[in-house]
C-alpha cells in the first residue's frame, strides 16, 4: 500500500493513542474469541505505536515473547465512508499480525518491520457508528523466519556450541526481541477506483519513467513539480507507464538533497478519479573498477550501524528521536548509516531523503543459520527471505537516500556445521539474483563475519562487500597494533580475490561512559577512541575501501547475557544520545577527511552556543 496521504481525493485517520492490551501467554484468545468483544480481565492500556516490553515492565512483560491482543475503536465521518473504499494500513507489527473488525476476520501478515494493509469496507458499521478493531500480534520467531530464532527447549539450542551463548529472552541475535504494533496504524480512504503503486526511475540527464498500477485501466497523467511547486515536465499514457524529460535537472545528493514531486492522476476523460504525489530525487549509484561512484564521483561513506532502540518506547515509532539522530549524525560528520539489522521505519527513509543521508537498506537476515546440506530443505527460509526483500523493495524503491540493498548480515555467526557448501552457496546466489531482478539500479551488499574471512561463501553473491570485524576486541583483545595489521592483511586479500569495493560495516568496542584509564584498558572511553582511530587509519589508506560505519551509533538494549551489562555499550552515544569521548574525535576526523567529497556531505550543523569547536 502507498504511504498514507491526504489530498482532495484521499483521507487518512491516524489511530495513534492509548489502546487496550492483553497478553496471551496461554494462547486462549482465539478459542475465547477475544476479537469479538472488549478485552477484559488482565487488560491494560498501551501507547500505540510502541513495543510492550518497556511500557508494561511492571505487568511482567519486560521479557515476554508471544501473542498479545491490541484493540481500539474508531468512527469514520459518513461523507467519507459513503463515497470511498476504506482500508487499514499498519506500518509494522513485530512479527505476525491478525486483524479483526467488528468481530470479522479481515486478514493476516507475517514479517516484522514492513507495512501491510487490508480493505475494511464490507466490515464497517453504519457511517458514524463506532467500529471495534482488534489486532493479535505474535512476536515468536522460528528457524524459518527473518530474523531467525530457535526454541530454547530444542535439541539444537542445547548443544555444547550453543550453551555458553544462551540469552534471555532466547535469541540468535544481539538486540532485544521487542514485540508490538511498533509503527503507525492508519485508516485510509481512497476513491472506489484508485492508484495502488508508483515506481519512478530516472537518469542524470533528466529522463523520468513513471510506472503506475491502479484498480482500473484508465488514462494516467503525470506532472513533475520542482521544489517550488512549478511544473517542469508532464506526460500521459493510456497504459501503465509515462515517460518524460526534465530540462536541466537538479541532482539529489547529501549536500543538496533536491526533491521533485511526481503528481500522478488516474483519469476518466476530464474527471480525476484519484491522485497521489510521490517525492523522488535524481541520482545515480554504480560500481566501477573497485570503486563506488555516486553521481559519477567516488564515494566514501562515513557513519554508523544503528538500531531503532529508545528508552520506554523500545522499537516504537519515535519521530523526535529520529530527527535528533540525524542532527547528531550531521554534527559528527556522518553522511550515511545502515539499517542494521532490519528495515527501519519509513519515516526514517523520508527524513533521509529530505536531509541528504545515504542509507544501506537491510532485511532482517541477521545471524542466518542453516540446518541442512540439502538445498531443498532450506526452501521455507528462502521463500521468507525473498518475501522480505520484495516487501522492502516495494516500500523503499523510490527513496533516493536508499543506495544499496543489504541481503544478509553475518551468516553462520552461531557456527552451525552446514555452511561453506554447495547448498549455502546456491542459497545466497538465489537471494542475490532475486534482488537484482527487482532492482538493477542499486548495488547489492552481503556482509560477512570473521570466521571464514575472504573465503566466506556469502561474498560470492554481491556487488559490494561489507565486513564486520573486531580484531582487538573479540579476538586478540587490547593489542591494537596487531589488530590493525590483521585488518589490513584481510582487506588486501579480500580485494585481491574479488575485486569488489569493500566497506567496514561494523567495528567498535564496548565502552562504559565515565570510565577512564591512562593505559590500554578495555571498556574505557580512551580505549574506544584508540580502537576507532586505528581502524580508520587502516581503512582510509586503501582506495578500494569505500566507507566505514562504526558500531554502534548509540548504546542499545539486548537480551540478558554475561557479556552484556543490560545494554550493548558499543555506542558512540549513550542510549539517551549523550556523546562519549570518541564522538569528538570522530567529528574531528570525519570533518577533515579529504576522501569525503563536499558534495557527499550533508550540511554542517551550526556551532553550539556554549561549546565551540576547539582544535
């Protein structure tokens, strides 16, 4: 479904607010038809959008993984309901959702982080009457889902290789397994005949191709408006595609994130049936000769791996925090980030378009593990992997900020025996080829972990390589000179083998803010700074390395484990976004780095009122 938009032909109603909530650990809700009546008994208020884990800690839900029911009521003005189709659009439910309206089953969706929707028209009460909406959300994961998880009672989870890695709640990944209606829920009214999808492709010389899907075969007209609302191109077609030309196009880039509007109209003669405005930018990303080129200039990416993780709301939508994160990234000299390890809120993509940040868009294929040498056995996981990529592409395809698709992060982290074989090689090739079949205009990234280094089978299936490395932290800790040598040697071997541009997509050290030492001491702010600068020194000395993303932008919540003191503390900023010492060194380094073109830098922040730059 298209992003909710209000105009002369469409209306949207935001259902954000306090809903009723009831956990269902014994899975009684379906049998007792909780969807058909108001939730009673052990029901609570919950703020939507938001995760239940930190909002309802005192109700015993801090570590709850499973099914939970959410309900609210809404009314639609009669004039809107009588003349339109009415839909629900849920921007994300982690990880499965079933929807009922007025006791009627409407539909279901599996896969967290992605928007989905259903038509409600036939299930609505009379215009102006109250409607009862019920959504059952299940945060349970399996080995066939993205992300993967395992049953803590399973034989696989209790092998010697897993035992010391056990987490609470049990996960295969190092971030918290939040559950809930984590992003916006909207009621959307569209005309009876409506535009269902828009795809915009453009070239640097101003050629624009707009593909339109609609509920009826009628004339499509497209007007291109510039940033001031002046028409700079137009065209129409009886088919699904309109091609046109913008003279003297203004390109989109970090320093000048120029956005055009494609105003798409579905027409019957002179009458407009539906209309939708889609923002887009003209830019090009390509890989040539071991380099990544953005608008024909060599690109060097500075920035972070991040997480959607904020106090109280968990992974819940938090627009002020999104803006704050972008302001901090601009302050520190970052021009990019990766949506590690799942797609972020579409509000983040829209803001990146406006503010000029480059985004590596990643599906939730984190710590991917295989349980068989037989490719056919992997089919359920592969189908879900392709589904996740397709949904991500369909949501984010028109965002100029999105410059790469990341199809996996650190496969085989848990060292299962079924890897580095024909089945896993074929698996990644299928995922890569499927992604390229959807979108050949963006490079595809695969990200490896350290076990197999340049021989990792996942690196065969990508256009650009991402590697996550922690020499000096998880291996040969403290010895940063050796860490720099090991990193440099591996980078050289990897580029020699593949000839593909390489990016260090993760490197970092856990750091407790306020802990200091005059000698090399892990967990101190000084060690984090020395670790980070050593890696940057090694990377920037190699022309085939096209970027560095520090892990992590901010401290984030994890499952409980003896390696983690509540949070993963690798943040350059604390969880509530205060800088650690390394932030100031990174700012100095990135602002002075000649490898970053001025055209590839978002506008610098203004100097602080109290804290000025000190050299």
